[in-house]
C-alpha cells in the first residue's frame, strides 16, 4: 500500500504539525502498517510482531481492569455498622 | 441505623451478618440482588424498594388525607411522589459513626417490608419456588431482611456529590426517581458507534486477507495422519484423574456441602463459608471446594504442560506459537479460577461482584474463546489441513482481537452493582468491541466447512468439524447478536435479570462451549480408532435435534418472555417485570410452557448422542460394512 505524495502533503504543515513528525508518520505508515496488513516479511518475524501485539493488549487491558477494581473499592456503597 | 429521634431501626452488625445468612441460604440462586442471580423469585432489591416506597406513600395519604394513596387524585399523588423522592434519595450516611439516620415514617415502612420478607422466607411462596421453612431462625430472618434493605438503600441513595444513586439509579423505579442516567444514554450511543467502527475496521482487515493464497492443496496428506496413533498410557491414566478429582471429590463433596448449607444444617458459624454455599452464582461452592477445584485445575494444567513442553522446541515458529498460545490459554483457564478466592466472608457485595465476574467473564468471554480458537486451529494443523504458520498467525491475531475487548469488557457486568460511572463507560465501549469478531466468525465457520470437504479421508472427521461450525454459528448468534441485545447500558438498565439474559446465556454457553466440548470429544473418539467407520445416522439426528431444540427453546419461549418482561419493566418499573403477579399471568404461563417442545427435542438429541458414544464402546455405533483402511494398508 502506498499513497504517493503523502510526505509532501501541505495539510500537516497547515495544521501546525512539524515536517519531522509528518515524515515519521509517513515512515511508520509506509513501512509498518503496510506490511502489517500485507505481510511479506519472514514468518518468524511476523509471528514475533503478533506476539508483541498480544502481550501489549493483555498488559494494558489488565492494568485498566485493575484500576477499575480500585475505583470500585473506593466507591462501593458503605455498609453501616447497624 | 436509627431514626432522627434516636430509636434503633436495624441492630448493630445485622446488615453484614445478614449478607452471610443470604449467602448460606444460596444467595443468588434464590432470586437476585442488584439484578444478579436467578429469575424465578423476585429481585429482592427492586421488590423491597417498591414495597417500602409504596408503604410510605400510603401512610402519608392515610394520615394526612384519610384515604389510601391509590384513591388520591393524580396531582395529589404527584406531590407525594416528589416528597418521597426527596426523602429517599438523600444520603444520611455518616462515615465517622458508620450510621444511617432515617425518617420515622420510613422506619415504619422498613419494619412493615421486613415483616413481609420474613413471612416469605419462613412460610414460603410457591410462586417464588421458596419452600416453607426456608429460614425459620428469628435472628437470621432479622439479619437477612436487614441485608436486603441495605441493597435497596444503596439503590435509591445518591452518591455524595452526585445526583445518581450508588447503583447508577438501577432499578428503574419511578416512585423514588430512579430513571436512566445521562451516562447511560451517552455511553450507549458511544458503544454503538464503537461497534460500527470496529465492524468497519474488521471488514477492512478481512477484505485485505482475501487475497492471501490458500495452503497448497498438494501438500495435504493423502491419508489420515492420525491413522497410526494410539493413546499413550498417560493419556489413558487421565481417565482415572477425571473420575476421582472431578466426580468423587469435587462434585459429590461440593453438592453435599451446598445442600447442607441451603437446608440450614451447617449452623450459624463459619462452616457454611468453607464447606457450604458461597451464595454467588457460578462460583457457588464453599471455599474448601473452590480450593480443591483450583488445585484440580492446576493438576490438569500440569498434565497438559508436561505433554506439550517438549514440542515447544519445534523449529517451526507456527507450531511453537500455536503450542505456546495453547499453554497460555490453559494457564489462564486454570489460574483465573483463583480470582474466586478474591472475596472473603465480609467483603462488600460490590467488590465480591468484581471478583466473581473476573472468573465468569474472563473465562467465558476471554480465555475460553482463546482456548477454543487455538484448539480448533491446532486440530486442523494436526490433520495437516492448514499450515502451522497460517494457523499460528490467525490464532495470535484472533486472540489479540478477542482480548482487546474481552478483558476490559468485564466491566459491562458491573454497570449497576454499586460501581461508579467510569465502569459503565469502559464496560459499554469495550464490550461492544467484543461483539465485532463474533459477527465475522462466519468466515471461520465457512473455512471449517471447506476443510471438511478438503480430501476424502477428512469425511470421517466431518461430525466433529460440523460441531466446530455450530460453535461459529452460536458464537455469532448467541454471543454476538443476543449478547449485544442486552449489552448497552440503556438496554441492560431494563433487561438485567430478565429472561433476555438467559437468551444470551443459553445460546452462547451451550451453543459455543457445549458444541466445542462435544466436537472435541468426537474428535478424540475419532482419533482413538480412526480405522473404524461410524454409523452416522444417530450423529446426524443428535446434531440437528440439539441445535433445533436450542433454537426452539429460545425463539418460542425465553426470548418472547424476556421481551414482554422488558416492556413491563419500561411501563411499570423493574419490580413488576419480576413479580409473580406478572410472571404467573395466563399469557406468560403459556409462553413458559412453550419451552417444553424445544427442551424435549434438545433432550432427545442429547440422549441419542450419549447412546452413540456408549455404542462406540459396545460396537453398536460402528459401521462394519465399511472397509478398514489399516487392513487395506497391510493387505
């Protein structure tokens, strides 16, 4: 997948986005997203990236769920002594 | 808890002790609280709240106007309702003293409502399936009603600094101003948009995969790769393990303990907690049995890991990934039952619910999904119908997608169980994402069907594979469609604890995990003696009976009952949808009896399936007219 002219597109500059950041987005887009959707790398390499994705999902999700638990504990309806 | 003039309404410690009485009697298996539990008896929270509110209105009307509340003009009733709303919603809890102060008229209403509930549990109610003498000890009855009062108090008392109650205004009860919150509306809208965005992203991804080349058909084996496999001694030994651990120790022990606890035979000490009934649905067993189950699961994990560990050194990354994911899912299934140990005897119900859903949700909508995906891919890879690389990549991505919604999606069970609004926001959005892969699971079903016709010898595996197609179908219908039906906060606000929940529960639990279990069982039976041909007629009959019976049960009975209950909840208040007055009306009784045809067809299919499996041992289910491929090879 390739969108010609994305790196030279004036829109990011008009929105105040620096050319360096624009180039970085373009690089990630062209090199990573492209090959993520249409994998052409060696199988082991792809597999490693999928593992990283899975581990990141699990770690971030459980962190959020743990935080939810703390909020529930802090906001649980109080039980009067009587 | 006292009145403004200092009179005791509830004795010190009765609410906490009452929670234990409720748990020991079966808790969520006997009606529900905060909408969680079983559906024959009322939701005690909603029932108490309505009775208490109605009693106060009537006492005011009789004392001040000399007429019952129902006989008043609409403007007079409206004025009393507003007065009631202002009184009931104010939060008088004093954190320093840990006390609540109530108005004298409310204290009288609490006593009157408690008397009604004591009568229900002491004398029984046939409509609620509660027998006479369910609880006869006066102090236990007093404590039990104190706990039910507390769940209703939390449901109508505003959180400090907000205009919504501790249960986010659940249950819907117009008398006390419990109506849908702004958060419920907003996060319902956002969750629908998230769902649409997810479907769009998934469709794009599926379309991008469309061009991937199929595995080379020429590399598929010409004969069944499992033809020469024989079960190892350790595989045979697991039979003893399952009989001893599963049936003798756990099932017999825990069921005896639960029966003793429900029948009040374990005393008033702590024996109910360790040996009896936890009171929390799906993790019902006493603490000792929970620990035994956890140890049993860890032993199962050890057996699985010991067999799979050497294969992790396989040079093929696809095989390694499949096995590693299989092991991780097994670790999660075994380990996450440990969350059941997260609550103790005196844990606040809101926190106990959090841990309870860790077990139920993270098992069912998280790691069982991963396990099912891995196992099915693993079996097809074992039969060499798909390459291990393709299977490994697909399973890793599918697991990441399932878990991205599934883990945080746990919060969607907790919208109204004493949790802050942020739980609703996260739960609504992430559980909507859970639905996305389920709507595309048809791709998996079609792929499985295609594989069942890939080579002639695969035909002998077609019934296990059809079971996996059924898994895909029910995943989409039961988990995806019926799951989302009750998922948005606005829907669940009215539908929680109605028959709409078992529509989702039965279709998803049996449809997915029932069929997965049957499919795996048939696959193992097939692989034990791949040379022996099966009589397929009974299997075909059982397959269609079980699927048809399940669908008939849902479409002709529990779905219409649930939808009519929802209408009743919206029009009259949640308490009414769960009341005997509504549920035992003639029309609802007819709909409930309409379960019989579907259930009977389902049961007939199950009996034929059991007969078929026993017939494999006796030889009655084998087709001896079919040539034996092993003998053909030797000949």
